[in-house]
C-alpha cells in the first residue's frame, strides 16, 4: 500500500506574498519596457523610411508619389509629433506641386499644434493663400506670422518680419 505523507500546514506570511507580487511586477515591467523600446524603434524606423522616400520623390519632382507616400504614412496612425511634421511635409509637397488649396488644408490640419512648428505652418498658410488668390486669408496669416516671429526672439526676426510685411503690402494690405 502506498504511503501517504501528510504535510503540515504552514501559514503564508503577508511579507512573502508582497515580495512575490513585487518580483512578478518587476519582471512584467522589464518585459513591458523591452517591448515598448522595440515598438518605439519600429515606429521611428517607419517614420524615417517614409520621410526619406518622400524627400527623394520630391527631389525628382514626383509630387504625386511623394504626396501618396506621406498620406500612406499618416494612415499608420503615427504619434502626434510625427503626424504634425508629416502634415507639414505634405502641405509643402502640395505647395511645390502648385496645388495651393490642398497646401492650405494640410497646413491648417497641423496648425492647432501650438509649438515651434507654428513658425512653419502660419507662413505656409499665408504664402499658399497668397498664391491661391485668397487675399484676406493670406494677410491674416502673415499678420499672425509677424506676431509669432516677434514672440520667438529669433535672431533673424527683423528680416523675417520685413518679408511678411512685404507679403501683406504686395496684396494691398497695411502691415
């Protein structure tokens, strides 16, 4: 007949439970960190690849292909920072193509950013609107560009402001 061994019950100490739970959380945290780093590196790689490809297409005057590359990248749901940057690149591609209406649209999508990128967005809208014959919109954004440039304390502030003033006066507006 097999021998049955009865084990004595040992109470589990709360400190031991806490130690095991903490050890498990540390291991899970490390694994999560490694996975996040891998995901982050892949996201950066996708961004670099898309932007590099589109830049090459623009250099070869392949505007529609570059626009498609930027739009495909935006379809991957990038981070907000990358999204804003690619929206600006897309707007500039439309500008280079001569499609100022779409350039304005894409600059405006990046506009609510509220960062230093606004120093690119607002003048981009102003220039595109001027080329599209949208005088009021152009003057509005040239004025906003002047205000933003003055607040930025940029070393080239005086030259930039005078360029924006020229954009306003060339359309019959008062700086």
